[in-house]
C-alpha cells in the first residue's frame, strides 16, 4: 500500500471519528436541553389549600391530571395564605430564578379586593408579574377572582374586569373566575364563605385544565 493511500485512509478514519464525536455532543446537548416542564403557581389561600389537606387541593389534583398527558411535568406550589398582588410582585423574581418555570399560574388579587385596594394598584401589580415572567420567556395564565357585590357594584365589576382585560391586552391564558360553579353552590364553600371545600377542588382543577390545552399541545410537540 502506498504512503498516499495510508494517509487517505487515516484521514477518512479521523473524519469518521470527528463526525461521531460531534454527533455525540449534539445528542448530549439535546438530552440536556429537554428538561421536564415546570409549572409555577403563585397564589393565596385558595391555592395554598386553606382548611383542607394540601394533597387534596386543586394544585395537587392538577399535577396528577397533567401527568397523564405530560408524564414528567412538575408543579411548584408557591402559594401563601393571605398573599396579595404586592406580595406576588416581591416574591416572583426569586421564584422564577429558583424554579425556572415554563408556565406561571397567577392566582392573586382576592385579598386585595377584600381589603378594598385601588383597582389600578391591583391591575398594575398583576401586569408587572406578567412582564417579569414574559421577560424570562415564561408563559402566563391568569386565574381570575371576584369579590362580593356588597363592596359596591362598580368596584366589584371593575375588579372582575381586571383579569379579562389584562389577559386580552397581554395575550395570556385565562380562567375568568376560578370559583365559577363553586362560590354560590351549597356544600362547596367552607363556613367562612371564602374558602372552597375539598369537594370543590376537582371543579377548580378542571376549570384550569380546560384552558391549558394550548400549553399542553405546545409542550408535547416540543418533546
């Protein structure tokens, strides 16, 4: 065999080895990039499971339901009883850095409304949370709340409209009222008239699932 032939064969071998090496690097990068999807829930006592076992709350039920379609999905429940939209604004940056979510569910505002906070403040705080999330590439879903009409029809209606208007303006996912078909139904609210019972949790979970089809389809197509 000539020296030229040996050199050509060696070059071909080296080229094959290089291509194999590059393929392995790309494969490892692809695997590393396919992190399990994470959903972050930032809410108040409605999502923190006030008065019920946390494993029976709507957030835990949501994780169980979604894992049937997105097996690796993880839900981080960062809800705190008594939290407000101002608290959400303060906590969210660290939560996003810590958990790096793909989807943020915001269930805040109820305590603001019950305290009669200015509607503009509630709206601005929710908008800031959306901006923080979107800046980091996180999709957002708003979980709307309503307050009793005894706060005045203008205030109550204006409060409810915050979520629908924000979702339209910012193009977020939306559940207009998380306690729809719950708040006025006998046996589905605790004695305080504010917090849902265990029996109400599957209804709330289903309301969220019904609006998550777009996100689920997006996630499954990326896997």
